[in-house]
């Protein structure tokens, strides 16, 4: 049995060094230089080349290197094996703190004051009054974000595929619940998994339902947002501002209009970075559970794709 690392286009030295602390070096293979494909039974994957796993006919399990699995399940040639994800409490805290920071950045008018500084202008203004935050997606990340925002004094609502019960959070589901949340949110935070039903969910229709002072914060996946619709909504004051940490193409192409918009704050997918130590601990545990033919941890629901 061998352990395959299929994570193209990123440095792997730190990850491989850490894996070797728990897995014998001769059991680790790095795609695409695999000596014996028939020995591969477990694959660690992140944004792999679609079709690159079908050569491993004895593959028994796949682990994502992060919390998301959309780049894995979108592979039309994906072997039908269990898929595990990383569940990292630190990642959830970091995500929640990022969202809180972006909301405060807007409430305190820091983009406006930054522009005034560049023009040598002294124009004091009070913080914005909007205090209602709508969180789309109430999984591990969404729940922690709601908790942190509640503790910071915000009025929090949430929407999810199935109805959740969270103390002090107004929870919604379904189309009518989605509309209720969107129309009443000063800050709309996207933490949804990427599925067929959530692809392009943040579009012109949704922006038209938001208050014109509202702010979009997307920390889920770039494919949730229809880019052109967002640019039009911002240019026409349909909504006020957007904080974007994820994009359809990463790195974001230099010619993309998001770069030049004064109503968009861009960060380079840093809202919640996978902790290598935490991730490897979970990955290695599943590797050995697979060898022992025992149930794996954090297996996704194939019907929900997360």
C-alpha cells in the first residue's frame, strides 16, 4: 500500500517532511512520478488535475487537504471511493475573525478614510449603523462565524440547506428564507459549500434584493459570485461594497475588473489557511484507519457533496 500526494502547482517540501514523520518514506508517492500505480490505495488531493486519479485502480480512499471538496467532486472521472475533509477548529476561528475584521473595516469607514488620507483630507465621520449580518451556510465555519459575531454585538441570521437550531441566531432555509435573510442583511457573508445549487448563487437577482447600503463578504468559493453582476451592482450603487477572498481563477488575473474597483477589497485567499500540523494529523489517522479497514473520520455526504 502506498500514499499518494496529488497536489500540483504548490510547494510540497514542508508537507512531505511532516508526512514522513508518521508514514515511511518508501510508502509516499508524489504525482505525477508514481512508480507503481497499482499500489496506491490512499490519495491526498487538492485542486488535482481532473482524470489524474483514474489510473489508480486500487484506490480505496481520498482525503482533501482542506475543508472544501468541490475541486475533487467536480472531477468527472473521480473513482467511487470515500472522500474525507479536514475539520480544523483553528481554521474556523481564523475565518470568523477575518469576517469580523472585514465588517469592522467597513463599519469604521476605513476605505473612505484611506482615500481621504491619499488626498490630505480631514473629514471625520461616525461609524456606520448597520448591525445585521446574514450568514449563508451554517456548517462548522458558519456556526463559529455566527458565534464570534454574536459575541461582538451583531444581530446574526443564518441560512442553510437544512434548517439549523443555533442559540440567538435566526435560522432560515428554503427560497423564502433565503429572500428574508438577504433583504434584511446589512452584511451578507457567504460560507456555503460549492454545489450545483449554490453555483452562481450570488447574482444580479440577489444583489437587487439587498439593501443599497449592504456589503457582500465572500470567503467560500469564487464560483458562488457572478463577477459581471457584482461589478454592475457596485457601479450602479445597488450595493455598497464587497470583500472578496476567493475567485473563479486564482491568482486573480491582472486584467480582471475587480482589481480596479474602489468598492472592492481583495485579499489573496487568506481568510482561513489550512494548518499543516492539524491537517496531517487527521490525514495520517485516516490513512491507517483505511489500512485497518475501519471507518474513516470526516467522510463527506455524497448526496450533499460536503
